[in-house]
């Protein structure tokens, strides 16, 4: 749905947003260091042609592994991200919102919905955050009947708090304040929030660096008024450059530092010139510091979280250096239940946690890769369920379609195909079963092909997953009965209500077990679940399932058949990680307990 | 206005557009980027038929892969409508419809209304299954037939209307009973005579 005046920047690998050089931590030439003190980021030679070359190389090198976690966006300030998000259509915002927990509040920031009018409201009401809906309706000055009419159009309206409701309307996105993002003041205030006043100037300098490096796309687009001419349709490759130059020149300080910033972006800038600019900015910014003092307290919390995250990353890094599975396990036990493994550490932590009991070697992987090629040619006449290899192609583009990287021309298309095809030939008795592509895809977001194959094979080599992937009905029934009795013991009200309506666990559990929640939960929540799953084995799946049911116990106790079924087969896209894990933590099911339960259930 | 409550199951080979049909019917939307259905998904929609009946449809969208058939078979129980979908641009999806049909009648009551849907009719240039072939198959097996496009929203609503109209007709003729109770989902390994499930309950039927 492209009913916004701005051409939407899709979250697809071919667009500059996702593949911009700045986002590429691995490209030496245009590297932006995450360290706030670093001001070398601007030492880029920036003639238009060399930029193109660097840019293309960066695009090739761009690591989607970083896109998978939150790392990509850690390089960018929140205010900058909001600006990027402002260019998305409402539907895309709705999609992008699901990518990670950091993006979600940003996508719900009211600034992303500044241009909302009646027409786009009606077209997009399904995608708009409730807070935005409420705010918009309150501006309409409507009578009860008119609102009733509007309810016919928009099913979400009954669920939002309407303006005449006595309770206060929900706050818009908490983390990014209500100041308008179009003024540089916001940039400064939000920047300051992460590091306090002392860090503020450094922060600013780093974000300034990113800005100046982002704007290296050349002088032709020196003017930042993208909004005014974007409706004519900007060439996609240019969008990001223009977009960021708008960031540097749109603000209230724009007239003062627009020219230096453009200077740095058009001619080759040196660290010295950047410093000069920073000096100039320090003077200009002084009047705004008082605003910072006000807002500083608000985000001590965020600051603390960030610090903790860094610490965890460091500890995890040390654990990995020791390369001892046991050590990680011990470290993990207490930490992961609360916090997930830092996304950068997963690449090393996951293979260690899963292990390689099957002793799979790179040679084995390539042998099965070659065999898969033959199986594809033979088609249906091949051994066992090897024929299912042909089905993989159908499912690749339908795996995490919102990430757009497994699509037919996507950069991860072949990798995903390779891993799955090798697995099918490795286990022709299991073959390819729908749902498997999600598991392989998650591994590929974190690991390389070989590692992903090792992890997938070892993970599936487990009685629980084997039961489900081989569709062993009698044994699946045992797991379902176990789930049923867990539900009865721990959340009896929900159990009773679901039972009354004839909703049995298999309705939701099959999807949840087969994809290990990667389809049902937002990506970041799912990977967090996976972190812990590798420690606790399959018992944790049932614990998470209980957690989800508990989280929605209110709806599941009172809802009718349709509501419960819809909820269970389509979980809301905005599940909060912390909230879910709080609920999960209320259940403590030991693997031995669960094994006993299974044993009981298997004897009729 | 007379009210009915029908259970409808959408089935057919993988990647023929089952979920897309539903999305178009329930939300008036098309997306080329839909997730694979794993297991079963549920939707409900209330529609009006010929401005005389108000029909609530409970739609069960099933996974298409062969492996899932043993599971999804259990969801046929108590269904009034089965939509069997194939892809007109994919010969393979049309080839084995016979076995699908067999399963539908085996797992549900005899009176289930089956509608054969040839989807992706917007890709007429890539068509490999002729309209006549679909029609012939439907005639031979005494089921309804329609070609749709979930992308262009061609015939999507008509498909559901045709099927529900047929159910209403059967009910009016006394050939079908409608269970207004929520259809029970069943345990995976249970093998019961599906006909037993067709208990009658008061509703607008005779």
C-alpha cells in the first residue's frame, strides 16, 4: 500500500536502507566505529565515483547476519532511525515493527504517522498502532454515530481507547519522547538519553560522523528537502543519500551547520575539518543543553540497560574464548533466563551449546550437497523421502517473507536451499517437512552454511523434534497429552475453557514445536527462546507454550471459540520479550519431571 | 434474517494459494509474501447470502504438504464445506486431486459440500490446466467448480457464496444437518466414525 506521498523504502536487500555502507561493520573503508569517541568515521574519500565503488563493494559485503539481530540498528541513533522509518508506507512500518524490539517503539512513534489523513487512515487502519489510532480519532471531533460508522471500516477501533473514554489515552512510544523529530533538538535530546550530558557531545559527534559519511553520495542531492520532491519518485539508490542529507539539514540548526556538513560530505573531509565542525556545533548547541537536563533522568533506565548489555557481551565473549561448553552453560543458566545471549555472541555460543554429537564434518556437508543435486534431477523416483527436495524451492520465498532475503533473488536464497537440501539427503527418512525452513533460516541468520547444517542436524536429532518431523502420530499424541496435563495443572482456568470449546493443544502446538516459535513469535523474542532452549532442551518448548498461554490467559478464559482459535493460530505481532519471559519464569518444569510425565502419558 | 454457522476447511497441495484466498476473502488483501502454513490456521468471517441469510464461516486453513495430511485429516470432522484448491499454472497440483477428494469424503460426512477451486487465474499466460479439465473433473466427481484469482480478487467471494448457498440448499431440502455447536477438534490418534459427529442441534434447519 503506497498511499503516502513518499516512495516507500522497502526492507529488501536491494534497497540502500538495508545495505548502506554505514551499516556494514565489516567494510574497512567506510567503517563507522560503534565507539562513540571515534571520529575517524569521516575519513572517507568522497568523490562521487569512488563512493559508488565503495558503496557497491559494501553492498556485496554487507552481512545480513547483523540485520538479523539488533546490531544493525545499534549503529544508528533512534532519532535517525525514526527518520528512516518515516519514509516507509504504513504497511511497511507494520512489517518492520516485527523485526526487533528496539524497532517496535520507533515504528510506533507518532512522527512516523505525521502525514496521516482520512484516506490513508481508512486504507491502513489495520496497520496503525493503537496509540496512533486513538490520537487520530481524537482529532476528528466525531459524534458517537460517526464513530460507529468508522468502526465498520476499521475493526481495530473498538479495541482502542476512544477520546470520550474517561481513562487517559495511551502514551505514544515511550522511549523516544514526544518532541518532533523534524528539529535537531530531538536529535540532541534523544542522543543524550543514552549517555547523559557528558556523553552527549561525543554522541553527537559520532552521530554527526555517521551523518557525514552517510551523505557521501555526492553534491547533486545536497538539499535535504526530500519530502517536497520525493513524490516524483526518487531513484532508489539515491534515496538513502538524500534521506540522510535531509537529516543533517532539516533541523533547526540546519542553517548554521548545513554548509559545513555538506562541505564534509561533498569534498574529502579530514578529521581536522570534522573537529572544526564539532567545535562550531558545541557553541551552537549550548542553548539546548538545558533541555537535556530535563530529559536526562527519564532515561537512566535505558542507559543502565545498555551498560548491562555491554557487560554481558563481554562476559559471554570471555566464556566463548574459553571454548568450554560447560562454562557457557553455567554462565548461561542464570543469565539467559533474564537476558538473551547478545546477538553478536550467538554466532559462537549457539554451535557450542548445541554441540556436534553427530560428528558432522565439512566433507559430509559437501557430499550431501552433491547428492542433493542428483536427487533433484531424479525427482520423485529417489530414495525414501528424498523426493521432498523438490518442495524446498516452493517454501524458500515463504520463509520469513518480511525479511526479503530468502526470496528467489535474495542473498540467502541459495544458502537456505543448500542447507535444507543437504539435510534431506542426510536424513532421507525424515525428508523435508514444512516448518524446517524456518529453523534453517534462523540458523543462517546467525551462522554460516556449514555451521547451520551442523546445528540443524544436531538439533533435530532429538526425540521430541523427530516425533513431530516424522509425524509419528501415537508419540505426538503423548506429547499433546503431556501438554494438556501441564496446562491443567498450571493454568486450570484456561485449560477448562479451552476444553469446553473443544480446543486441544495440537491446534497451536504443532506450529510452535515444528518451527520452535520462530513463526509465531517476533524474531528477537524467538531467538531469545532459542538461547534458552539449547540449555534446557525440549522441556523448555512446553514451558514457553505455557508462558504464552498464561500471558493471554485473560483472553483465553473469556473469549469465544473464534477469538481463542484466532489468537492461538495468529499470535499478536507485538509480543513483548520481557513480559513473555516473566510469564515463562513462573513455570519451573524440570526435564526429569517432564520425562516422567511423558512416561505416564505413553502408557494408556 | 436466518443465521447459520458453518465450518469450512481449505485444503489442497502446497503453494497453490490457500492462505492467499483466505486473506483475500477475510481481509480483502493480497500479499505475495505469505508465510508457509504449518499445521493449521484459523479465521472466521461473517457474510450475508442473498440478503436472506447471515452466515458465519469458521475457516480452517491447512498445511498443504503430504506429511501433514495425517494431522489435518482430523480437522475435517464436522465440516460443512471443503474447498479443494489447485493451481492452474501447476499440472502437478491438479494431478492428484482424486486422492485428496477421497480423503475429504472419507474423513467427513458424505454430505460435505466440496468446491474445487482453480486458483491463480490471473496467470492465464502460464496456464497449464484448462478450464474444461477442471470442469470435467468436478462433473465426474459431482462437486462444484470455480476458477479464482486471490491476487485480482476474481471470484473469491463468489466461491464462498456458491459453497454456502449449496449448504443452505441441502439443509432446506433436509439432506444435511447443521451442527451449531462449535465443531470439536479431536485427538490426533483417534479413529472414529466421522458420521457419529453429525449430531443435530437446534438451528435454522429442519
